[in-house]
């Protein structure tokens, strides 16, 4: 039995295909059923497509003061830079040998950004746009060069290589300290990598740039720096941790092992 719609009466009727019912009438009833039950659903799907993907809201920049806007009218010259290709050498503490580490292509600021008692520091950025890693190149100032040559009776290259060797030894000791420190000690110190190189035909060191403010917690002689009265608990904890790190290699040297 197939239902069909009687369009003259707008009512459903039953139609059974038998020999008494013409085949054409049976087909009409079948297509009428399809048109009534299926076609409206297709129209709904066509007339009501899926909603478009959500569009991110427009992001407006933070507020800029009038004085800052007016400052943009003044000419700001970019910092002069120069390209440098540095061949890096690292020191292996275990074997006591030097090995070539690789080559760095850098854009180096022409002017130093910091100075110490012996060396001037120049900020450099990797030429690789994907990395954009920052480095620091350090080389001796005129006063240090005079002291190295006339007082210490050595060469700039030898003195620079010793700087890297001692840094590598300190880095190894700090690694061992972190391993042997108790679990409740918390985060420990660590040393970044430092390499020997030549910059502008002079011996130099290159190391990874560390952002932030330089704070000294312990002196070169192993004595802790005096803490200010308003020093936080975190600051006092760092001073104690620095003292522990200084004490560790002394005991290690007595035992004769840093492994």
C-alpha cells in the first residue's frame, strides 16, 4: 500500500498497485510521496546553509599619549651595526682539548653596551631571521691589554682562552652541584655556554645574552655580599644558595673528583 496526496481534496489516500490500478497512477503516487516528504527537506538544507566561521574581533593597539605621538616626528637614527662571521671554539673539560663548535653570522652593534674592569661588551644578533638569537661579544679594553702584556707577561689569546677554560670548569661544577643538591633545595644556578673566537682580528669571547638586571650575591673571594635591610626573603635565599655553590667546589677539590 502506498499513500498518495489527493490534490483536489488535499487529503491523503491509499493506493495499492494491482492489476486494477493503472501503472501510471502508481508512479504518480510514488513521485508525489517523494515530492512531499523529501523535497522540502532539501529546500531547508539549501536555504539554511551552515553559519560562516567566526571572525576574530578587531584588535586595537594600546593607548598612546600625545607626547609619545609627537616624539615620532623627531628623527631617530638606527644604531650602526656591522656584519661579523665568528668561528667558535669550545673547551672540553674532560679531555682538556679545544674543538671547533661552528660558525656564527652576526649583526654586531658598533658601540659597546656595557663595560667591566677588563672588557667591553658588544650586543650581537643572529643574521638568521628564524632564530634572532642574541649574543654578547667581549674583548679586552686598552687598560687590560697593557696589564696582560706588561704585568702578566702573557698574550691576549692565551689569557682569553684561560677565561673560557675557567668558565667551562665552573659550568661543569655547577652541573654536579645541581645533581647532588637535595630535592628541597629548589632551583639551582647554571652557567651558559661561552666560546673562544676572534672579533675584528682580536681574541674575544662570545656567549649567550642573558636579559635582566645584573645582581651580585657573592664576591670573587667567596664572601657573601652584604644584603640591604629591605632585602626580600627570595634575595636572602639566593645569597645562601650562592654561598653553598662556593662551598661545594672546595669540598670537591678535597675529594679530588668533580664527577
